[in-house]
């Protein structure tokens, strides 16, 4: 089977969610018009996630995994997914299922016109503290990047793989994926999607991750924007 779309799923201690995640991924794959494979990135989980991942991959065609030797963080997991993806499109979703794989269908309808399409979580099912911290972080990031995106932390995205592979990932850069596509001269689009409460497991990010970290990363992004090399070839003979 020729796959056209890879869904990257970073995993860190999400064993309680994996059975339900498998079911929802299969439901999306069966309903989607685009052939889809799944790549789990086990970011050094310390629970039973790896055993569950291997079981899932062994019984489903197109499901595979990478296992890190230790915990490196979300940005590293995404970079590994981008590095190993071999399809023309790559997607990203969290294992906690606060966003639904079925909403990939909404994003995929616009990917022919844009190089990155991201979800915007509507009616967020999070605590007031978490929502406030995210709102502040997004406001600060928009001021620095001017990317026009309202919710870059939304864990549901589709990117043309050629653009994803050119992103110079550093720790924390997962918050700046739309801005990094713009730096390449690409185009971006945001689409409202559903958001659900976390049923199992615990969030891996707190107030420090959502406020102080993003503020420091904004300065790293500005440095990268200033130093980015751009050129156009008008004629060639190779």
C-alpha cells in the first residue's frame, strides 16, 4: 500500500490511553480518503506504554514506533517523527485524545492550499489556570512572531513533509511550527476543531511550561528569524 499521510504521536507515560487511541485512529483511517500510517514516538516512557505500543503495531498494518533511550521532550519527538516520515504529508496529535483523529479530515480538506494547517481548540475542556496560561503564552508568541495564529499549542496539525523536514528544531520549538513554516515562505491556515477533557493519565505541562518557557523561546525564534538564510536560484546547469 502506498501511504500518503503519516500521523506522528509522541508518547510519554500514556499507557492508560493507548487502547482507546488505537480505536480512534483506526476509525479515522477507515473513514479517510487518504491512505494513512501511524508512527508512535515513545519519549522514554516509564510505564507500560512500550508493551502496549508494540502490541498495537504488531496487529495493525501501517503502525510503527520509535523508542527513545530516555525522555527528551515533545520537540525532540516531533523532530524524530519529521526525520523518519516518508509520506508527502505528516500530521501530529497528542495521545491524550483531547483532540480527535477524526478532525484530521477537516484539516486535510485545506492542505492542498496551504503548507501547514492547524487546529484551533474551541470550547476548551481544561482548567481555568491552564486556559489562562495558554492564552497569555499565545498572546506573547503572536506579538513576537506575528504569525496570526490563535492556538499554536493545539496538538492537531497537518504539514507538507518537505516543509516539516526543513524546520530547524530546538527544544520548545513545537510552539512555533506555523511561524517556522512562514520563515520558509510557506502558507498557514487555522481551522476550529473540537476539544475534549482528558479521561486518563495526567498532563505533562504546568504553568512554568506554558508561560516562562514560551517567553524565552520567543527570543530564540527572533534570533533564528534574523539569521535565517534565504535564496532563490534564477538559472542552473547541473
